[in-house]
C-alpha cells in the first residue's frame, strides 16, 4: 500500500523498496515450504539464494535481544530457518555481532543475489566498530 511505502520511504535505507503489509501472520500468507525465516539463532547458514523461496527478515524492537523467539515459532510452524553466514567468514566474539538491522540484511541479500560473494557483501555492510575479524 502507498501509505506504508510513504512512511518507510522517509527512513534511510528504505527508499526505493516496495513494501507490502499483510493482515495476519506471514505464516498464513505463504506455504511453509516456500518460507525461509532469517534469524541469527538458526543453526543453518544461508549459502545460496533461491528465487523460488520467500525470505522473511525477522526483527524485534526491544531493549533486549530475545534469543530463539523466531526460531521457536518457525519450529512450531514447520518453516525453514537460516542465518547469514557471518560466523563462516568472521571471528565472532558474541551473539550480538550476528544481529544486524533489517536494512543491513536486505542489502547483503541483494548484493549476493546480484552476484557478489558472501564475504565481500558482508565486509561492505558489517559495522567496523563491532570489530569483525576475517
């Protein structure tokens, strides 16, 4: 809808993105076998992007990161999960280093979809202040 696009178009990183708001849960909108829910808690690194899958970039706005919330819901719903392969390309000191903003996740996915290697895409997006070590 134009309302949601106008609202998010004012936010840096969302210009040019077309967003759709659904009434109800994402789990009601698409068959479970088509969904891949991206969560840093998933044990499965995303290694390739499939054009037939629907990728859900999960995000919770909270003072604390609530570990496994998305993962647990996906297990109940029978939905596949994946995480960006940050741990495969960087030394990670703590779980918070695997948590990125929705904008950052989208940008990495777009770069990889357009042919960039994971390591190069991640290197261009990961905040240097978090001290990611290749």
